[in-house]
């Protein structure tokens, strides 16, 4: 069966990639094909369409728990067998668990994510998957003192009766202010990592 438009051809490719013979009377075949491909089925071989996020993708979600197929990035140690595809993707980059049967997920609770420098020189010396503590860029503040008048008093030499001290620049420590950390405006969401593809419901 051939499609008459590019869109028809794309739909046919998806359906056939899932191992389903196209039937013009069955309006549910595209949904069936998508569910089959998500669950890892199909007969498309190297041409099988990959639907959804890749294993190892990290995404933010607008709810406190992760959806099916995802694990919250909370630093947990999880099974190397149960999550074999994820283990094959990230290995022990974020921790080796018990070093035998588990590996560690990234812990992104309360963290900002920064793009890996990878030799650019903006974040020099950074190792992939490493974390940084909070820090201010090195700087100082300049304070200028006003003219100071010194009244010596009680002396007999008028040349030292009033002395003008010129403006001076010096380093000083200012009063402590602010909170517990330096941060931009932000909102709290849940970071999760794609760990597996859910199995399509039976009958679909």
C-alpha cells in the first residue's frame, strides 16, 4: 500500500514499522502502532520509529512525582537489572550504588543544571557529572571617606588648630546582609530521568 501524500507515507511507515498490515477501514492502527513501538515491539528492525524521550533524558515535571517510565532524580540507588537500559546508558557516572547490583541516579533536588563546558573554557576544569558549591566571583568595594576635621585644641601653634585630611580610598568590610545563599528567581519542579518504556495496555 502506498501513501498519496508525504503525511500518508509517514503514517504508513509508523504502522508498518510496528508490524501491522495497513487497513483503511481500521482507524485505530496508528494508535496501536505507537503503543507497540513505545513498548519495544514491532518488526521494523533498524528502521523502527523511536517514539518518546530517549533513555537517560532528564526533564522537569510540573508535579511532585515522576510519570510512568521515569524516575525522580533523587540520588537513589536502583537495580542494574530492573533498569538495565538506563544502566547501559549512564553507567556509574552519578555513583556506583553498592558496586554490585545497583547504580546511582543523579540527585538534582534543590540544584540548578549547568551545561557541560567540554573544553570551551567558561567553566574550566569541570568534570562531567560533577557538582559545584555556591560561590561569588572575586571582587571588592571602594569606599571614599569625606573630609575629616581635626580640632587639636589647647595648643599654642595655630598651624595645627584645624587640619583638613583629604579624601582617602581604603578597603573596608561592610555590614552583613542577605540570606543563606545567592540565587536567581526560580520555581520548584521535579527533575526525573527516563528509565524505561512503559508496556502498552493489553488490547491496544
